[in-house]
C-alpha cells in the first residue's frame, strides 16, 4: 500500500480525534465554576437603639438628657434592640445570569458577636451587572451590655452611623445558583466593616448597564442573642 493511500485512510480518524478533542474542551469550559458575586456595603440608611435614632450621634454632647432617658428606659426593661437598614450592592462578574437564593449573616459590634440569622431571597443577577439589595436586621444589644453598663450607655450609642468609626462588621455567606441550576456551596465572605465604604474604592468597574433594584426585605432570622 502506497504512503499516499495510507495517509488518506488516516484522515477520517484524525478528523474524529480532532472533533472529540474540541467537544471535550468546550464541555470543560461550560462546566467551569463561576466567580462568586461580589457583595459590598454601600450605605447605612437607618440605625436606632431602642426608640432612639443613633444615626446622627457623633459626640457625647449629642446625647442630651431626653435621649439618655430613652436609652435608660430600654436598658431597665432589658430590651435595647439595635435596628438597622443598610443598602448592599451585589455584582455578577460572570457571562451568564446568577441567582442568590439566600444569605447567612453575622453581626458583630465592637468585635463581639451580636447575633446571626438567615435571609431567604430570590435575587437574579444579570451578567456583568449589579443589583441594589436592601438589608434590615433587629437584634437586642442588652446581651453585650450586661448588668453594670448603665454609666456607659451614652458612649455605647455613639458611632453606629459614623462611617469613620468601624464599630460594626457584617459577615455574609451567600448561597448562589447559576444559570444551569447548580447550587453552590456556602462560601465564607470576608467581614464587611460597615464604616469602611470610604476606605477602599470598589474593585469592580462601575461602567455597567443600568442597575436593577431588588425589592427585598430581610425578615428576622434565627438569632443568637
């Protein structure tokens, strides 16, 4: 058999091998894991301690006698809930849609765990776009204060809404489902200091399509108080 004829007979096999190689490579690309969405704190919109709005409080002189009495009343009743509403921004860096189906969160105040919970959600993130996410929680701070904290109530109420003071940390663990319906494992996010928004610029480009706003409300989850 001539060399030319042998080469001609090998051509179909080589073509099949090449096609198989391409198919396997494309399959691996399609099955490759997505990059996790990036969740950032954008703003603290509301913060109250008991019945007192603590968002504008900056110095001890801001806590006058009527405000101090509001704190004392809640402390005496052992009910001094911290209620906060913040705005998060979730960015999807992938080329396909991604869904966040839940958010486990832990709140720390002055490096002490205040409580934790789970926020169920159905949040659709378009490819390479961002969505604004309202987030609310309410937890009783009496646990952190103890029985002898009455003299320190005024100072405790300061700085919750001050972006220059890093009193609070919000630790998030999102549950993500990609466009093919695959559920991700829980991934521990680095703590997001509530006062560090001005410290670092956003790491993702903001020249993106117009953002959508998710109409979500966080319900009190299972709290560790």
